[in-house]
């Protein structure tokens, strides 16, 4: 069995998502073929102008490779000890105002695309959750969505917006399988949904750099500004640690807008 099969099996045993597996294998293959030491490989990535997140991801992949393939040994431990701690960038998320959300929706004429934007914002869904949403996951009587085996293999319940409900009820008479299908009856890809958001932003005249995750960020921020308890927001987002949710207190204008600028004194 080659190292790729060993790594893939180990990832599956640890319950990693397919996206994580693909990411790890991508970086590890490049590292192994480079013939460089871990530090030389990571420095080369930095010098080529790769983002901090790419270097961080590559570093974790290399650590996983050594722990899985090379196992134990003082030399291996020295290599791992000499790798830096990979800190995540502490960038604040981009947030759309409620007016910008409405502009984004209004600019989208395709019914499927409009509903994708609406449900992403109204329920704070991850793009993978939109793609994998099935009709049986939607409780139209109780106005709830049951997300199954989401990130971290956790189930959670989120609200079903009445506006989204009306749109979904009229989407198709055959409510089976995946909710959102392309013209060829295939599942949407993350890249396709990214393009839907980008095109809608251009049509709406929104110049912010936004992604599908921007809808989720805006959902959480607007709930916080409306007075929703941060603990409920954490549960709706499916965060394991409330410290992840607390980032929205830094972008919410709930308290900032009550502080008077010294220029206006």
C-alpha cells in the first residue's frame, strides 16, 4: 500500500471530510515530490506569495504526514518540534447591510439562484449545506430545517423563513431528492454558487468582496444587532466553541453606533 492510500485511510478513520482529505493529499504530494525539508518547503510557499491560510494548511498536512507515515522517532519529533505554530489570520468577516442583502436578492432573476441566496442568508447555511439540502430535511409545517451530518458530523435545527418557504413551495411539484438542482439535474458545486453570488453582486452594484459565506456572516451579525442572545446564534450556526461566534461582536454596530465620535462633539 502506497503512502497516499495509507493517508486516505487514516483520514477516513479520523472522520475527516472529503474536502480536508483532498487538501491534505494535495499539499503532501507537492511536499514529497519537492525533495525539500518541511521548513524549506513552507518557506518556498511564503516566498512565492501564497496566502497565510495556504501555508497554514500545508503545515498541518505535513505534520499529519509525518505522524501517520513516519510514526515515532527522535528525528521525526525534532522535525515536528521545529515546525512553527500555524496561527489563523484574524481577519474580520465582510458583512452586508440588510439593504445590500435586498439588493442582492432583487438583482437575481433566476428563481433557483434567488432562493439559494435567500436560504443562505435567512438560515445562516454553509455553502455545503445548501448544496446537500434535501426536501425531506425541510419541515414545512413547523417552519424548520433539519441539517443532518453538517460540519463536524453534527445535526442542527434552523429556522425556515416564510419568504423562502413560499419560494420553495412553488419551486417544483416533485419534492424529492436534493432541493437545488442545475438545468442538467445535477448538484450545484461550490464554485457555481460562488459565481452566482459574484454575478448578483455585480448586478446589484455591490463592490464588497463577497462569498457565499458572507451571507452566513451577515445572518449572524444581523441577529446580534437585533438583540438575539449570542448563545442562540452559536447554536444556529453550529459552532462548537462560542469563541468562534464572538467574532460577530467585533463587526456588529449594535454598541458602536451608540458611541459618539469626538468629531461630532
